[in-house]
């Protein structure tokens, strides 16, 4: 592992441990802004976390919105991993001090019933492999100060992962039109973000197919039992300490993320 990758991984680990965000990493990786190096930084952290006993339970897709891709100057998604200790029960209180600068977004979660070991994955493969769907709120976070991120920064930082909340009423894939399903994220009963399945690479199924093929090509295929967060259905919203957020997704039901008044670190 090169020194710049070790250094970037160490800076992110220090930000996790201290609760103090670090400066952007993009200029420190060689060649500057290299995406392969950014994923190497992510993998270095994942390897350390696994060695420490964290349990890998799935993956997430990021940058699924065309508008967000254009803002980053890229035209493809990115990915990160999910660990069991990132999961929060529906409606359970979350101390915002356990995060640095959290934001929330509504998503569709896929829970797989079969492996997806192919590096070329079709939508039909994803349909066959999906056991059920759940509404989800992803609590995204960044260890980079002031969310001053490029595609390299977010990839290195495990795709800006924080925590996630899953709903508790599973639905079969055939019960939901994922392209047309509407999503509303509410705070105090008022909408703060709206969207639909079509905003996620045209359909969340497309996002999962991309993720599965990409991970298999990198030797880390999705397996039966994995949870996949397929990408935001609407704009993300900065968290207010003491606030509760409820995501309602048509055909899937609702899920809540509730934050205590602990204040942000």
C-alpha cells in the first residue's frame, strides 16, 4: 500500500475517532484525484474494520442522481459498504454527536435472497435475486470538513456513509412500481424533500444491477442476505438535532429517523 493511501486512510480513521473532520483528500492521492486510489483508501479502512470485528452486511450506491453526478463532474455512481453497527432500528433515538455533519435521504432498500456473482448483471438477475424491499432512510455523513468533497473524497470516505434505518414491513418486488414510486421525506409533518424512483438512475433496479456487477468485477460480489441501499430518491437534507424525519415511499410504507437534542460534534 502506498504512503499516500495509508495517510489518507489514517486521516479518515482519525476523523472517525476524534469527531473532528479532516481536510479534503483529493490533492494528496497520486496521481491527483485518482479514483482507483480513492477506492484503495476505502478498502484499507474496510480491511481494518473487518479485522476489528465489524460485520459486513451489504453495500450502498451513491451518486445516482443525474444532477448530483453533473455537480461532481462524473457520469457514473459510486459505492460504499454497510456494517451491522450502522443499522438503527426504526424510530430509535440517534445521538447526532455520534456523527460529524449528518444529512438524511429517502431510499429503497433491497434485501437479497440469492447471490449476484456475475460481473455483468441484468435487471432480470436483480429481480430474481431480490427477496424483498424495505423503505429506508440513509443518514449520510462526511469526515471531510464542511462537506467540501469531490468524487475522490466521497469514495475514499466509504461513499460518505453514516448510519441507516430500515422499515419493518417488507414488500415483494412485484408489489411496487419502482420507477414511478413517489417519496416524501417529512420533518414535523412538513415535506422537506420529495422525489421518485426515476431519480435513481431511472429506476432503483438499475442502480442495484450496476452495484452488483461492479462489486463482482472487484472480487466482492453481493451475497444472499445482503442489504443494498439503492440511492437517494430526492435531495438530501441536513439534520437538525432534536428533529424526527419520516420517509414515506408509495407502495413501501414509511420509516423514521429520530435525533436527540445532543447537538452536533
